[in-house]
């Protein structure tokens, strides 16, 4: 059974930082593409960032490029999202996503095989 468990969400003021973590189990993490999506109230879920099984390949939404960094530690089955210079518009539930080899990097919900339960990030002005 695949499980993705996020942690690290919370409330910060604008300009602050947070680091999200997602621990995966039940899959071969080193060959799995990983990503982060977010959903704000009343809005559709949107892509934030992704990293392929090869950590040299990373992808970002334009809205977070230069502020967020995605990374992975295969020894810990964990993917991270370092978020800096946070803005109120970053407020959302952030969900970890995984896609198996052959499905493509999770840059779209259509590529995602597994989801985490989500963690709330709230940025106040």
C-alpha cells in the first residue's frame, strides 16, 4: 500500500519561509517521480513543483520559480519543498504527488498515481 505523508505546513507572515516534507512508503522511491501541488479555497488544484527520479531534473510553476526549491533524499524516501519569500497568495493546502516510471513527471494531475493527504500553508500579510 502506497502512502505519502506530508509535514511542515503552518502559518507564517509574508516574507517568511517553510519547508515541507513528504515521506513515501510502499513504492520504489528512487525510481518514482515526485511533485507538489496546491489548492486554495475556491480554486482548482494547481501544479507547484516536480522532480524526476533523477534529481537533476526539476520543474517549477512560474508563480514559485526562484522562491521555492524541490529536492529529494532517496535514502530517506523523502521529497522536500523549501519555500521562501512566501506571499499571501501562496496560502493553500499543499499535497505531495507521486508518479510511476512511464507516467511522466507529475506536472499535471493527469500524471499522478498517488496523492498525500495535504498540509495547510497559511501566509498572512
